[in-house]
C-alpha cells in the first residue's frame, strides 16, 4: 500500500506532497511506498455500514450548524493570536469526523451527570437560565462571549461561596497530566476560560471538575480568581477582535509543534487562501457596539450577509504573502495587483488591473502557480476559450 491510498492522506501545501492526518509531518510523495502503521484500506468493510452511517449522520448534522459569530472564551487562552484572529474572521473551519463529533457530544452529556451528582450531595446548581439556555457572559460589544457550565453554591470545601462551575472530560493520558500538573499548567486554555468567567461574573472562585473517560475517576480543583490575568485576557480579546490585519505567525517554522497540528497550517505556511466571506475581506470592520461595517458599500452587515460575502470582496494581501506579493493597487477601483512568486506571473484581485480574478477564484484555485496564466472575468469565466486551471 501507499500513502495516496490511505484515508488519512491529505493534500500538503507544497506541490506533489501529501501529509498524514493521523501522524502529521513528514510529508511524502503520493507514489512513494513507505512503512506506515497508519495505512488504511480504501475498501469499506460491509460489516460496519451502521457505524459509518452514524458517523456520516453526525458529520451532516454538524455541517448544518453555522460558525460562531464571536470569539469564544474557551479559545482565548490559545497560544497563537493569529489563530484567534483567523477563527474570529471565519478564515477557515476545522472539520471533524463523525467519531470526534460523537466524542464532543459525550462531553456535553457528562455535564448533566455532574450537575445531577452535585445536586445529589446537597449543592445548589444553576446550569441554565429561565429560557433553558446556558448562562452567557460577553464583552467588547458581544464580539467576545462565553457560556458557563453553571454556578454552584454549597460545595463542602467552601459551602458559603458561589463558584463558577466548569466541567470537562479527559482521556487517560490527559487526565494523568492534569492530576500531575494542575489545570493552570496542564490545560492553560481551560484555566484562561474560567478566569474570564470569574472576571465577567464577579465570582472569586471556580470549581473545575474533570472525569477520566476510561475509569470515571474525578479530578477536582478550586481555582482562585486572578484579576490581573482576567484583565489581560480581556485586553487580548480586544486586541485580536479589532486588529485590522492578522497578528504575526507564532513561528516561522512550519514544523513547529503548535503550528503543524493547527487547521490553519496551510494558510499560514502554505499556499491556501482564506475562505471568502465579509470577515476575510479587507473592507470589513468590527464595530465597538458588536456589529460589522462594510467600508466599501458603507453599510452595516448582518451575519447572513457576512457569511455570504459579495463580488467586491478583496483578500488581505498579507494572507497571500507566502506565494504572492503586492505590486500595485487602486483604492478607487477596488483592485490589488500581485506578482505570483511561484511563477513571476502578474494577476489582479478585482477588475481593471489586468489578468483579473475574483477572490473566490483565487481561493478555489488549488494550484496557485496557475494564477496569472489566463485572463478571466469577474464571474470567473475565461475571456478566451481555454478552460480555467482549477
């Protein structure tokens, strides 16, 4: 067997290479036979049709869910501010298979178990509001939000103190690390999340409960509010939300461990262009009151409009900088001209600069070396009769 016949194989941002989703780098040429214990047969086992149907149903249901409109408190502790900016700007959406989606759902189901157990030992737990929804906190006009698992009063360690309630599930390896190091060191994103919740609710303590999914063992920690850290996280959220361009790369090395597993890897280190929507357009701006403004059309944008985008979309040049450099631009005519660094060919994002391409054409072109070879119209149709290169 070869990597190209494996279900884990994914296109790599470098020509002729693929990567293994299960093992990550290094990359291989598709036809190179290699010794890999991750190689999977491409023939579906007829004995697992029910399982595959369940996974497929999960994936189809997830595809119906719109992306978050806001930067989430659960993400604010991420090591990379560029990742946060790209997530908030809907530059790409991480795809999970049915098994992973099912695992996420198990984590949500476990929350109800914890709440029932806490009530069973005499605690007062508030896990939903009057409308049956999780309690929400927000800042920066609603561009930054989080949803509490609950608030609890009456825990044996401090029965008179209200606690932010944070409930998590862990695999055995993650659970062992959590026990050895504690939440702040082992799970800094979880620690940041509860600090934000305490900062925005005014509670001074959080109860973090985690269960080992393999053994049902429980780990608990009471976390004290750190006001300085909470303020810093809110400032970080504000910096990311209102940044006019993406922050710098976390690392220039594409093999850096925090980069190579990121779903924005090929956007930051390869030739992928961001998804086309209003938030990835250089004309759009988040407003302090929580909305979005199009500076080209001079209008506010609903979330549906943001997701749809429009033909006047123009990419942020910095997000194409791995393979294209800006050579000219016209703010009045709304076009940006580039030199394709892969070939030296000139092309234009917009109409009027020559070799014109829409943002959609640029993003959907898988082989960016082809950009600049043909002149196409704004509707992504060639002026001459040759076929488009994508």
